[in-house]
């Protein structure tokens, strides 16, 4: 408490550093989740596009759950479940696991669309030229499909980056939670919220514009 | 695992949870209506020839799409306090969700209008229809067909996003669950039941939207 009897402190440069560190943690948890979620999601998407009816039905209804229940409830449920099961883990890991599964559920739809975007005749041509199934996948489906759905994948990644803010609800100190702490400390909520909005905007906007640029370039 | 699952408190609280689910629907429907209306205006603004409406709507759309919705809720709930503006949690959540929906729907509408070639407008004008008649009978029905599916998706998103109202103190479905959780400490049981309720709501909305779309578009592909 300062001599004037004011319990709150002013916004200082140190606080900006605090926000910066929190922004880095936001990027960390998003990057890990997007990476893991994309790998799992592509595999699931391949199962959705190529599996038999039972596989498709099973995977689809499973992923549907993750898309129909709010992320914050998934986070709280998982967090409380690991404590019940006797494996309490740091908020970073439970957050990463939930975000990765959530990402995978979204990426699976993108990956399926990508595989289905490839003209079947093109694939038949590849196979009749003597390519094996995986060669067809690697040299025909992958390059053609990725062009079709890369913009959607960017969209999914950006929404995961933004949704990582919800991990604050289970106690991970990322950008949004850092802003709440500063709010309580300084009571200068408007400035802090503007600053945090700017941080998020600077992370998200360049990626979305780069995605648009690549999309346009590939369409030529 | 020596945890005892206790479901009785959850079932005793079920009537309150269903009431809270109704509040969730109320918040979502109001936000969706406001968001759709503003989104339509923004999509016109983005295609405007004039600098001011074009810039303002572009800023709105980019801000809404490039910041987390939880941030937007916090902004309207706490961020305005410095100016002595204190929105209730209900108003703050509805404002934030409408702001967000408007941004996303503006882009969807823009895509919908772009999908309709300009020559249709010229053709119907030369047949003697007025501008508004053309919009009403030619353009809007086609745009509606294009944006209908993204629109229902967005509505389900709004329902899911409204769960963040909990963190701004709104007692919608998730907030109510948190309230019971803090009285009983049956976190897993309560949130598991709430997850099921959300799933049912999402499915019901989707089925209703499909049926409605089927009826509106006369069995055509949505």
C-alpha cells in the first residue's frame, strides 16, 4: 500500500512485460495443441474419408460430441476427471490435451474435405499408372487436397489460438488471465483490455491475412 | 480410484438446470437476431463505395474475428468500468455475442451476395422491378439459400459460446452448473450432465434447422 493509502498500483512498464510473457504462454499452448491436434485430426479425417461405414459412423459420432459441447465444459470435465482418477496434472497439460482433441475434431472435418476434394478419376489414373495406395496418397491426394483445404486449416488454427483463452478457466496463466490479474491490481481495466485485445489481434490478424494471400496465390 | 460418484444432487438440481438452459437459449436467440441484423448491415457497409462505412465495418469485422470471444465478453463486462459504464452480465454477454456474430455473419453474407451475379440485378431492373423488389424476390432468396447452412452453424456456435457467460457471472446453463458445483463440490457429475444437456440442445437445434431448411427450400439441397 502506498503512503496515500491506495491499495492499487498504477499500470507500469513491468506489467507490459508480464503481459508479454503471458502472450508467449498463449502461443506455446496453442502451437503444441495445433500441432498434435492436426496430426491426430488428419488421421481421423483419413478414416472418415476412406473407412468403411462402421468406422465412419463411430469416428463421426465421437467427434460430434467434441463439437457439440462447449470447450469450457470439456476443460472443466477433463480437469476434474484427472483429479478423480488420481493423475492430477498441471493446467498446461490438461489444457493442451483438451485443446488438442478439440483441434483434432475440427481438423478431421477439414482433412476429410481435403481428401474428398480430389477427383476420383485422378486417383484412378494414378493407380492405373502403377502407384500403390500410399504413393497415391502421398503424391496425388496430399498435394491436391492441401491446396483445397489449407485456408480452412488456417481458420481452425486461428480459432484454436483464440479458444486457448478458455484454458484460463482451469488456472493456466495465459494472456487473458494475466489481464484479469492486472485488472484487479491496477483497476485500469479499459487500457489493459485494449492492450490485450491488441496482443490477440497482432497474433491472429497477420496469420489470417497470410492465409488469404496464399489462398489467392494458389488459385492462380 | 476411491472417488464415490454421487449423482443424486445433480438430479435434484435438474429443474434449475433446465431453467438455466432456457436462459441459455434466450441469450443465444437474442444475440443471434441482433448479430444477424448488424451482420447484414456490415456486409452492405463492406461493399459500400464510401470510405467511412467501409472502414468502420471492416474494423468491426476484423476485431470481431481476430480476438477471442471470451476477451470480448470480458471487455464489455469489465473493460468499460473505467468510464463508469457497468453493464450487467446479461447485457455484457448479449452485447459481446452479438458483436462477435455480426462480424462472422458479415463475411458469410458477403460471400452469399458475391455468389449472385450482378447481371441478375440488371436483368430484373430492365424487366421493370424496383431495386427493393429485386432484392426481395430475386437476390435475398438466393442469398438465404447460400448462407442458411453457415447460419445454423453459427447459431450452434453462439449457444456453445454463451457458456462463457459463466465467467462473467451470468447464471445460464454453465453458470448455474458452476453455482451448484460450488455448493456441492460434485464437479464431475454436474458438468457431465451439463455436457449432455448441451449435446441434446445442439442436436435438437440442428435437426430443427434441417427440417426448416427442407421446408423453406422445398426439398432442395441446403
